[in-house]
């Protein structure tokens, strides 16, 4: 029940409606010019969004905070400096947000960190969407993810919050990505149980 409540906001309006908002981790690169636009767009849609460039109460991690000459480190120096307190703090901030989030949006182009983050989240059973706002070299293994979004319009369609009061279990679900062959999603089951409890208490 708590896992479901973590990403479902209950609102009373002419009876019970479920308005689904997500906790989203946006994975990308510091050099990506689209990352901040994606963060802003998703927040405008009402979702909670982790922004690695501007994490809560701190600035985002950059190797230059440890050493301005980080680009010429040897592999052994790099391995050792992963234990630096600044690196530890940056890692914990991002990794805790990955565990907190329901969904990952990986904004291309990006590098090793974002691909590692998206892969870990997919392996943890979280939904991952790849956002490709500009032409880029194709990648076969992105088939493991839940979808590839190619425009701001598709991103908005995928993450527009919706009310589930009229959901009848089958059919396309814009936010959750349900398919016609699927049975009820966990939110649908929770919605029905909530109605049952409400009816019994009245």
C-alpha cells in the first residue's frame, strides 16, 4: 500500500478521484542543452523532479570541485578520488534520488553516468523513458526501456497527469504505459479497494 501511495495523490472531488503524479529522475549530461527544459516541463505538469544540476540544498557534483586538472588523472587517481568526501556526497545525492524516484527520463545526448543510472533504474523495476530531442546515433539496446520519446509533445503526452476514476482496466494508459492486453494496473486495483473501504465506512 505504501509503495502505491508514494506516487498517487488522493483528491476528493465529487467522490474519490486518483490523480497520478510521479517522482521523476532526469538523467543526462552537464553539457546537454535540453536537460533544464525537461526538468521545467515535468515540474509544470505537477511531478516531483530530481535535477542533478541543482539538487535540494546544494549544487550539483562536478569533478572540478575536487581537482581543476581532473581530466588528466590516471585510472588509479580516479579510483582513489571516488572516495573523496565531495565525490561521496555527490554520489549519495544522485543515488538516493534514483532510489526515491518512480521513473527515469534519460535525456540524450548523454554519457556514461546517465546510461549507468538509467540501466540501474530499469534493473530495479522502475520505468525508464529515453528522450531524444535531436538526431543522434541509434542504439539497439535502448529496446530494454519502456519507450523512446522524440519530441516535447510526446514527452507531455507521456507524463500528463490524468484522473483514473473512469478507468475500466483495459486500454492504453497515457502515463503508466499500459497496453490493451494487460490486466488491471496496481493503481486500478488500489482504486477499487479504496472505493470498497469507503463504501463500507459510509
